[in-house]
C-alpha cells in the first residue's frame, strides 16, 4: 500500500525536472538595421508652380474687311506662310464695278471743272470793264470752287473704291504658322470682329501667361527690392513643365507684369517668354510654370519621409549615444520636392532615421546604416569600410 503513494509523490518532481530541461532561454533580438541620414545645411531655392497658357509671339487673326464670296484659298492649312503671301480671294466683281463708277464720276467732275474754269476766264475781263455784273462774277467763281471740291471728292471715292478692291485679296500680315481655315471656298463672309477666317502665329518665341496672388506678389516684390536680395535674377530662369510631366528644355524669362491686380480674383497676371526653336510649343497649351519665389540661406534640410505627423505635431527619430534613437519634435518649414526645410528642433550635423519602418520606438537601439542623401536625388548607401 505504501508503494503507490510513494510513486504518486515522485511523479510531480519528475514532471518538474522534465519541464525545466525542455525549456531553453529565448534568443536576444539583434538591433534593427535602420538607414540614417545627416541633417544638411545649405542654401535652398524654393520654387512655386503656377498654371499657365501659351501664346505665340504674335497671334494675328485674319478678318475680312469687305463682304463677299470666298473664291479661293491659296495656302495649305497648318503650314508655315510668309509675310505678304496671298491667303484668300473674295469675289472682286462688285468692287471693280464701284471703281469704274467712281472713275466715271471723276471724269464728269473734271469736265465740269473745265467748263467752270472757261466761264470764269471769260467773265473776269468783262467784269473789269463793267460789261457784266459783279453778281455774275461771284457766281462764276463759286461754280469754279465747287467744281474743284467735286474733283477732290471724286478722287477720294476712286481711292476708296480701289482700297476696297484691294481688300478682296487677303495676304499674310506676318510670317508664321497658319491654322485650319474657318471658312471654305463659296462661303459668304462679311467684315466684323466675330468674322475670323484664320489665325497666324509667330512661333519663334512663345509667351506664357500665369497668375500669382496679390500677397505673394507683394512678398516677392519686397524681397527683390531689398539690398543683396538672393531673389534677384530669379525671373531669368523660369522652368516650364508640359502636360505629359516632362520639363521643357528651354529656360524662359519674365517678360511682362500686368499694370493692375484683378479686383475679382485678387491675382496679378505675369508673362514669361520662352525660345521655341523646335516648334514644340503651340498656342493654347496649358502648362506648369515653375518660378523660384524664395531663397533660404544656410537652411536645414531633411527628407520628407523621415518626418512623422500626428495631430499637427511633427517628429523625427534622432540618433543619440549608444545607437539609441529618440523622438524629437520639430517645426517644419516649406517643402520642396522630397524635402522639408526645418525651422526648429534640429541642428546641422544631427543624424536622423530615414523612415519607412513601423518597428522603431522611442529609445530603440538600432544598427545605423549611414545613407548619403540630397534633395530630389536618389539616396545611396555609404560603404562603412571606406
């Protein structure tokens, strides 16, 4: 009866010894390897983007100056035309008839002048000997003066008629690229602002118009006017981004600042000019205009991806002694590209975690992996053996 009791007492001891032998110590986790970058201190050019629209150096609308039927189109649509090249002809017959009528009236007026001159030459000697009355002399002189005036009026009518006849031939006022015609042969056209036959654009240089706010205009104006301003000359290096996201290869410069601020929008219109040697830019394109609007000297710069934001508080992990990282509240300034300017909370030379991992915690021990980084350029790993 004692053996079973002794066996039952020994069983828990055996199980306890077995469990202690089976349990091994947990391995210590290796420190997390984290990319670390150094806070940069450098002069920084801040850029602003604005929506703009392109215009030719000259965009000339072709309007008819007389009414009539289009007889011919003497150009290829969408091609380059030269100044003075014939573009359209309007039926000239009605205007040729006007010229003939005006010339006939001029001939009649010349005949009337000749008769009035002859009568005056005959009456003047007779009036000197009182063979005719002074009233007849005055009347003859009046008829002669009226005939002279009629000559001038008839000559003006002939000139005007010939001008209108000349308007039947519409020539290119400038050299440039002509568009698709808005009328065809046989269409009836008449003068007027809304009656546009075509448009010719000079594409050697292109104008780009964009708007900025009144507040930004005032800030930039004050900065440019200040002594030793770093913004001086920024208007000579304006960049253009096309609708496909590519950057236009030619650099433009500020050309015009409008005289007024639009009271309905509170915006100021500016115009930049860009060379267009390859005719890539065409009138009517919507583009992004990139302008340097601020320059920060010796600014502290960090990657945007290293910054964490929660409820308006911005923090970064700063590498401290013993490879420990600590959360640090910062005050970020303007962003540009993939970077932030830091206005408070860091100093030049500080090392911060690059970001991109959710495993970091305040006070974590890490294995720092120093990474070379420049704003808007790919980061590269630094070889620790060099």
